[in-house]
């Protein structure tokens, strides 16, 4: 039974490129970005999620025209003896498409793997040459980056309204006025912090206590008064 070939499909033109030899391995990477917020008096910074990053798919593609030339089997060598022509079919996927004004969105498929992506990086290494210097064997290391846009993101992630309330950990010497100045740039805007945290006596703050600092404008849920 013949092994299924990995393919790269240009979703703009519909052209499919079957890899010459299936990769021996591939690597998928996913990561998130977090910000470390240093807070005076704490032994370690507070970690806050910033955003997710693109997933990536990396592999090495092997291209060869030497064996086809040597055996006389030209069916394996439709692009000719120069392996750079085969490599161009892959690296050309980074070129800007005239209809979309951007490199094409691709679909890499192999067995159960299906990855919607763009080709973000390609490194060519030529490892065998004919006597005249023509390269006949190459390894192309490629990195595909996950493709997403606002429409796809909205479908995949059910988002709720963001709460932009900040957290301030009370340090020695802090007052509501100094916290308001640090967060809002105006010490007179201490009342929203007091209301949000149900503080009856603004002169008494517990060192180390976390205080919610609401985003302005802030509406008092009891009186309806707006602070901004």
C-alpha cells in the first residue's frame, strides 16, 4: 500500500503541491505571551496574560533530481535537472499574490494533520551538485505559521465583555489618594476605588491587601453617580 503524500494547497489558486518525499518528522509549536508585573512588597511578580501567539509547524523537505537523472526516470523530475526549480515551487509560496496583495493562505495536509497556514520561513540547503555545478539535491527547512483573522477568531472563541479593572496591592505608606494618583494621575479620584472595594474609612488600608482599581468613568452602583 502506497504511503499517502503530504500536500501543500494554495487556497487562492487551488494548486496542490505534493511533497517529493514525506518528511521524517515535524514539529508543532504553540505558545502564549504573559507580562510580569512587579509589585513592591511581593516576593514574585504578578503574571498577566497578554495574548496568544500563532501556532507553527516546522519540517524539513527533501528534494532530489539526481536519482531521477541517474536512473533515466524523468517522471520524477518534471521540473528538470536543476533542483532549484523544485525548491522554487515551495519557496514561491511566500510571494505576494496579485489578487490578494499578500502571500497566499495555504493548507498543509498529511493523513490526519490539516493545518491552515502561511509559509513564514524557508531555508534552502543544496547538498549535491552535477559536475557543472548545477544543484541536484536540496533540503528545504520550512516554517508554516497558523493563519487566522478576525472572522475566524470570532467563530472559534466566544468572547465576553472585557473587565479592565486593575489590581493594586497596598504597600506601606499607601493611601487611596496616592493610589488614585498612580493609577489615574489625579489624587482626587480616590472615591471610585473606595466605592469599588467597599472601604468605609479611606484612612485605614491594610498593607498587602489587593484593591480593585476600576476603569474610568466609574458609576456608583448604589447612587448612580459617575466619576471620570
